[in-house]
């Protein structure tokens, strides 16, 4: 089935709170499993809030604005606008940033469903 390309405008993205604790973080889900069977896409803002996570998919992050930080163990990856980082599946990390806006792409987008299937008894 053919679908038209979709344009997402930063100014009209619907951001919702992301993570807990001091500072601020928010995420706008652009492309999800209802849109694609292979990839997901998001915009995320980080300003002083650290968000720990373990990625269950391959992820690419592009820094658009500000200073974005990704901590993996003791290693800190500092990204500036235009920098790109690839994160392999099953990486434990912490997202953080200072007035940062990033674009995130993940694959596969249906990672939650795949994890549930893997956990089901045979």
C-alpha cells in the first residue's frame, strides 16, 4: 500500500514529559509502529535531566541544538549540533543535555512486541 511522505514541523511537534527528576526532558513521537513496520523516529529535548535507559533496538541520535550527552558506563559522549552517534542494541546508557534538541531514529520500531514474543514460553 502506498503512503504519502509525512513532513513533521519542529514548531508543531507534540512534546510530552520524559523521565523523572530535576531538570527537564521531553519527547515527541513522530513515527511509531502504527506508521512503520521497521523504524521509529522522535524529537527529544534535554535540559538538565538525566534519563537512564537500556536500548532494546539499534538507535541513531543526531544533535540538532545545544549540548547533548550520552553516558555509557564511565564513558561520556558529548555531541554538538551536527554530530551523530550510533548506539547498538542492549546498550545501557544515560541521556542528558543542556538546552539540547536531538533527532532519534530506532529500528526495529516494534521492539516491545518482539521482546514479549521472546519472553513467551514455547
